[in-house]
C-alpha cells in the first residue's frame, strides 16, 4: 500500500510517520507513506501557494498551478487515486476506509487557507473526503486520520488481524465494553461472565452489550448493521428493558412515551 501526502506543512507528519502502528508498518515495508512539500512544485521565487479570492471576501485561496504540477508529477504514470481532504467531501466511515485501502495507491491533497481553487478539484482530484462537519485550519490532520484508518486494513499491520475484522463498525455496531486488571476499581467490579472462562457466554454477553450500546448511543447504525434473527430478538428485549422503541428500518427510535 502506498500513500503520498502533499502539504505546505510536511513537518507536521514527522512523529506520525515514525511512531506506533504506521511507524512499524513503514519500517516493516508493509506500507510506503511519503510526504511532499507543495512549495517544491511552485515556480516563483517566493514559492507562493495562495492568493486573494476573486470576488473578494476574507482569507486567501490556494492557487491551482502548484497543485496541478504536484499531482501531475506525483501521479504521472497513473494508478494513484487522488483524494482532496475537505469539508465538502463524502464523510469518511468504515466502508469508505476499506474501499480506499483496496485502491492500494493514494495521493492525499491537504488544503489550507479558505481552500483550494475550484479548478484543482476539476482537473486533479478523483474524490473529496471529509472527516466531519466542522472546519479545521488544514487538511493535514484529516490526512493523518485517513492514513491511520487505511493502514489498519493492510494485512499484517495490525498484529491481531482478527481485531480488525472484529473492529466495531466492521460489524456495523458499536464496540462492547472492555475490562482489564484490577478486578475492582473504586467498588466497580468486572462483570462475572468475563471471569467465567465460558467463551460462548462471554461472546453472547459481548454481542448483547454491543447491541445495547448501539441502540442507546447510535440507533442510526442499526438500519445498516448486519443483524441476525437472534440479534433482533435480543434488541427487542433490550428495547423493552430500557423503554425504547426499536428503530424502524432507516429511522431512529424515540423513547417510548
Ligand atoms: C476538513 C474536514 C477541513 C477547510 C479549510 C482546511 C479545512 C482548510 N478536511 N475534513 N473537516 N479542512 O476542515 O477534511 O483549507
């Protein structure tokens, strides 16, 4: 898997590329992640990358020529999927992460200022991705979020592959609660089932916890979660217990009045 990132702040990526999962994946050659300075693709003495917006209004806009030069130089020979990180993009979620991981060669464009000139989108971008409906000062943190999420999908990057397969959202549900030593924390004990060694009961308990957490915190996810008949029965029981209507397909539940 190759990820190349274009930014005017390459220094922001140092620790991210040298640490933890991504750091080890690069070291072990499981991933190639490189950062490229947009200013290296400017052709003026000041290496300028922004200018005033046509039509007025505050702030500056990133000019198109450096971006076109950078993307065409780095994506020469084709094959790279060119992603602009921006609030106008499709929201990043587990399904999109897996889709991007399958592309195997990503070129991430990190905007700054008010954004990039519209011709960059038209001439040098295959897809826009947003990490959420809020405005940051740059696309660098979203690029790191995307790179980390995608790297977890690369075989061998996450030691326990099954912890990726079992990642919440992969199953369309929120995660079950996790416990470790000490057994008791300020009077709060570990659920006995987790100490039972009874794997089937532990699995059933975790499934029920994931269903309950999802119904409580993210009922919207239930519309697309992979639920079997046992799950549906369990959900109905949980909903009755906590006085919640079960979300109709696609709708979220309102507390039972
Ligand atoms: C963003 C987001 C984001 C917008 C203006 C950079 C900033 C500035 N990118 N998801 N939310 N980008 O806020 O991806 O250029």
